[in-house]
C-alpha cells in the first residue's frame, strides 16, 4: 500500500490524545490516525448500506406477500406441531 503525506488541522486536545495512544500502542502517530480513519470510514459505509437496505426492505408487505403469509401460516403450524415430542 502506498502512502501519501498530508496535513490536517485538529485540536490540540485531539493531537495530545492521539500522541498518547500512539505511545501506549507503540505505533507511529500516522498509523494511529490511519487506523482511526479506516474505522470511521468502515462505520460510515456500514451506515450507508443499512440505509439502502432499509429503503429496499423497509416497506410494509405487499398484498401478495400478506396473502402468501396467510396461506403458509397453517402449514407451518402443522409442521411445528408434528415436530413436538
């Protein structure tokens, strides 16, 4: 993986906390920042995916789905009752 130098502005408090974590973990500051960014971006991607899934599947069941569920409920009940000891 290639790396690129960049400059960002952050608060002194955040910089101090980053430096402390880097010392505790025995990692370079840049690696701590990169790990934090990777985690943040993964969470962001997951949130976007969840939004897309909710948009696709979040609707109420269609009339066709409700009819299917009504037809299948007695069948599933019989299957479950047969499995009882």
